[in-house]
DNA sequence: GCAAAAGTGTTGGCGTTACACCCATGA
DNA sequence: TCATGGGTGTAACGCCAACACTTTTGC
């Protein structure tokens, strides 16, 4: 037995929801399509899965093509499989979400793909079911970030607590108390002091921290709420 | 443009992790394969996605074939896509988990598929990557049940609080305090009294409740911890 | 010195835990 | 009437939201 007979084979694509953070707002990396179908419209970055390519590898390849980055944080969210989701031909789509630091990426690669960073609040309508994908990815981000310390991938390697707070405020669109946020975060023991300070500040310079990767991996499931319960209803 | 040229098409299967509860233990519905490949070994229930079938429909069809049940609680977990996960031929597999009340299902359909309910503690090794799928599904169940009131699908329509407690104890393999469990649960307002009592008990008969479906839907994300934080590390 | 941002302390309320106690049932 | 399991009460503790105060920096 070396193959399954009489079974349908289907096209399988990857679509990437790429989140970035510029210090103020959550942004999405979107492309204005200069190819068919739906040329001229906005969509997520995507591509077809190849014959000999694991799904995760495929997602990483597509992200690399657009951003020039390897070792990005990616996470499979779900697969979309409605028969008529792609009007050209039935295509399944595995949705991945990625978190990257906007400052890191390769601007040439982005430009050559006709892509741009667009804030969530100004997102245009996207093709197919891509709007729904973005909504689901955002929900996932909120859900996870409410329970786990998340989002370090969206910041520089060395970051300050106020920067991380800004990120959380952007994710949930609410203000958080500076003092409580800081204490809760430090109590996790996830941050290592670098001894340096943020020179960009015009006033008191905040301490720069680095993520303790080992502890982050091992204690990821030590749940932890950054957001008041009332937010999550 | 009516199709995508020069792209690989792939086999896509569904595999179902079917959880049940018998009042004491969490069980899995597994089949002893009387067909190739891997005839004679144990596996999850599965099947190929058809040409004109949405993924969720495909999962429901496969569950119906085995259990005779419709309107089962199913949830897509993730897609497995490693190139060599199926030794016969590359096959992607979309993993679904289902929760059903063991007492409900169609025993003839189960028997004709050579399937059995097997407690997690006695699970045999399964084919391909199905062991990994079960582990991931169990993690998902634990994760969700820690945050949301979950598992009503595993119980009869009318159930007692002690029954639900037994379920939670089985999911986490830990004892829970009867009194605290009961109060926490009632405080959610998710349970409606039926006025009836459980006649099966030999001692004091517990009150039977019914799930308030509307409230359950709308407040699912009102997070809620049944399990001490220490369990979740 | 002043405004603006960062860091440290203190409090009260609320939810959770860990118990003791009472009730219903059948043998 | 006793054993078993179900239901209600409560006190201590800990966490967290809310808010006051101090420190650093540049103009």
C-alpha cells in the first residue's frame, strides 16, 4: 500500500496574520495585491503549501519572503475550510499568527511585495474571509495575553516596563494602572535587569529589562491575569 | 480565472478525539482497525474530507457514522501537517475533539466499527501521531476547563453538582472541596434548578440541575477558575 | 524650580480556602 | 440509629485595585 486510492486532493494555503507594535498602536502587515485574483485589493500575506513542506515550515517561508526575518514567533490558529471561501477554487487555508518587532523587519522585502503596516483601527476590508481571520487572531491575542505574559516578541530585546504596559493597553484598548502593572510583572520573576536605562526618554529614564527566556518557557502556564476580570466578559 | 494552476493538491483527513465520562473516569472512543493500513492496531476515528464538504460538516459526518449522534459538541483543535506523519502517503489531518455523554450513543454503530470506550489510564498506543493528538486534546480540555465552566456535554441533560465535581476531579486527577465547588458553581448563575432529585443515590438525594444555555453562551468568557492556581503550573 | 514620567508604599475590599456543622436517606 | 453523602455557614488569609508619595530628568 503506497497511496490512498479514490480520494479527493485539495489545495492548501497558508495565510499569515502579522502583528507588529510601534510603541503606540498594534499594526498589521498587509499587502495590496498586484496579482490575481482580486488584484488591487488588500489581503493577508499567504501562499500555497508545497508538496514536501511541513505546514510550520511553509508558514516560516512565507514570513521570511515578506519580512526577511527567521525565528519569528508563529503560532497556528486554525484551518478555514468552507467549500466556497475562495471564489476561484476550493482552497483550505491554515491561519498562522505572527508577532514581530516592527523595527526589525526588512523594509525592502516589504516594499517589493507592496505591503504596509496598517493600524488595526484603519484596516481596510480584506479579500475572502481574511477579515474574519484577523478578528479571530485578535481574539486569540487578547485571550492569551490576559492569562500569560505575552507580547515580548513585539518589543525590542531590551525593553522597559512602561513600554510593555503601552503594548497591553493597545491590545485591550484600556488604560492600566502603572504601579499595579509594574508590581504584577516583576512578581513573575520573568524580567532580568540589564542595569541600563532607556536613553530615549526626555524625563526620568526607565530601567531596561530583558526577558528571562528559560523561566518564560517553563512557567508559561503559571497563569496570571493582567486584565481585570471585568474586561473579559 | 477558474482554478489555480501548477499547485500541489493534498489529501486532507479528519481525526476525532472523542471524550466521554462514565461518572468516574474520562474515557476515549477508539477503534481497533479492521482495515488497512495498520490493520489490527488502535486508532482514532477518522476519514477523508470530501470534495464538497466543509471541514466541520466532515467532522460531524464522521462522528455520526460512529456514534449515531447529531448535534454533538465538537471543536477544531489544530491541523497536523508533517510531511511524513502518515507512512502511506502525505496526508494532512484536522484534529477535532468531541465531548459526548457515554449513555447517549448508539451502541450498534460503535460495535459495527469495532470501537470501544477505553479509560485514559488504559489507553493503548495508537497509530501514526494519534497519541500526540490525544495528549494535545487532553491539554486543551484541562486548559479550557480551568477557565470556563466546561463539560456539561459529558453529563446527562439533568445532572447534580456532585456529578460535575466528579468530572472535574477526573479531568485533573485531584480532589476538590465539595462545599467550595458547589458555591463557586452556583455563583455563576449557570445552573437552573429542576426541582427534581437524583433518585439513584442511596443516601441523601442530590438536586438535579439543568444548564442555562443562554447564559452559558453569553457569559462563556466570564473567566472563572475552578482549579487552584497551583494546579496550572 | 517645575512639569512629566518612573519607581515605591499603604490600604481596604473581595474572593478563595479550609474548616465545622446540619440535613436527608436507607439499611 | 448509624453511616454515608449532600447542603449551608463562617473565619482567616491573600491578592489586587485604588490611591499618595518620592525620585529622576530636561528645560
